[in-house]
């Protein structure tokens, strides 16, 4: 009895791929997602956890935790158009007087946002607070945090 010659791969693929593709595509997508997640630096994953745990906490307690976790305060040189250090003006001056040398600047006004900078290794952390500093009566809350490094700007325009 004669046997049929096997189909060459070029002719076999159009017959097999439509049946296999629906099963393989989700597996390939999942594998790709796992590889992307695994390739993400551990520092980035850690930063996300650190940032999420800071929001709505009193700043003074948050700062203590950051320092205990190895984050070092970073002083900045941001200045006004007249050359005055931003960190000495208004509400930022209160932070500086209280010993928070990592203060970059505050927005002032009714909704006072302040920006403070930290670094651990090559990783930056910028904390944004909301409220005024008047310890022990008033401790601003952490409003947000991000992985931005301090402003490189020396003078505002």
C-alpha cells in the first residue's frame, strides 16, 4: 500500500496555524507580560510601595520613617528671579527653621503645597505636602510622592 508523502512545512503551516493560534496567542501575551514585570527594576517596584504608603500621613511621622528606611534629605538651590533661595521664603522658611533642610519650596496661599526631596542610592523621592507647618498644633499631611529628582533650575523666570 503506497503511503502519502508528508506535506512540506510551507504547505502545512496554513492548515495548522488557524487551529493553534487561538490557543498560543494568550500564552504568548501572558509570557510577554511576565517578562516585562520581571525586567522592571526592583527599585521601581519598591518606590511604588513607598509612595503609596506615604499619602495622607502626617509629614513629621513620614519623614522619620523615610530616614529610618535609608532615605537621605537632599538640599536644593532653587532661587527666585531676584536670587533669593526659595527654601527660605514663606512657609518653606518655617520648614527650614524646623530643621527640614530638604525643603525645596512651598506654593503659599490657602492650599499650601510644599516639596521636599530625598535620595537613597541613585533613587530620588519627592514628597509633596498639603497644609501649614506649626508644630505641634499643625503638621502638614503628605499629599503625594513621586520619583522625581530635585529641580535643577537655579533661577525662576
